[in-house]
C-alpha cells in the first residue's frame, strides 16, 4: 500500500478556483486506473473519509482544503487476496457439502436446517464474489481459462435455485442429491477456475504494473511513508 499527500495550495495552483473535491477525487482515481491501482481511502485535512461520505465531501471547495492524502493499493493485489481466500475455503465448503448430504440421507432435515441454509448462503456469496471479480479482471483471462466461465456461471445459478426449491419443499432426498453431485461439481469448477486465474494474474502482474517512475503525477503528489 502507498500513501500520497498534496497541499491545498498545490491543488489550487493546479485547478481553477471554483473546483470542488469531487473533481480531484475523480482525477486521482482515473490516473490510478492507468497504473492498475485503486484508492483505498481519502484523508482530507487529516480526517479520514469513508466511502459513504465521499459524495458529501465532494462538494467541498478547494479553498477549504489544507491537505489531501490518499492511500492506494494495486488492484491485482486486491483480486489475488480474494482469490486466495476462496481457494483456501473451497475444500472445506466441498467437504461440508458432502457431509451434509450424507447426514440428510440418514436423518432427513432434523437439526440440519441452519447448516444447510448457511451452506447455500455461502455458495450464493461465492457466486456474487466471483461475478465481481469478472468485472474487475475483465474477459482477457476468462477466455483463456480451461474452465468454461459461462457454463460455471449458469450451472451455479441453476444449482442454487434447485437447492433452495428443494429446501423450501422439504425434499431432503432431492436436496441431498443436489448437494452431493451438482453443487460439489460447481464448487470444483470454481476451484479450478480460480486457481487458473490466480496463476494468470501472478504471471501477468509484472507486465501490467507501472513503475513509480512511469506513473503520471499531474500535480506533483508527494509520496509519503505509511
């Protein structure tokens, strides 16, 4: 993570007098996008700005700004953190899926409603999470993946829908089959895909991240220690 700082005077010398902070925020984010980085947080006059407050602070004129700091992180690093977390947790999720299906066949739904609901919820969260990764990473790695992304996406949604329907109808025989066969197959596909994506990003990172000397720095941002 890197931290940058610029004074209000520097900002006012660079921008027109009537400029507000939202314009500066936007310029910084656009500039970082070209270097494969994102803003983690803004700090205005020593006050950390939450993401939910950015719109409100965006209307602040530069005449009221004494200092502006922002912390950045490489977007590939953020994606890799998410990938590693899911890759580490998927084997446990798959084991839990198989265990629940066996217990359902032996005892029905008795005492299993909450763990089943939690499992399906976690799978829904996994799908939403990897869909977000697709937006961030783009299609360039998806096309080359040995796993069919569209197939995994469609099969995931179908499987979760079937599991929820079986749960609602209290059809534990069908739900046990869906968990043991369909859901575990979906989780295995995502595991293979995410492992490939992790390798692709690691192999690509050195070629996509600009060095400090290459980064555009339009108003002379001063990099400071964390």
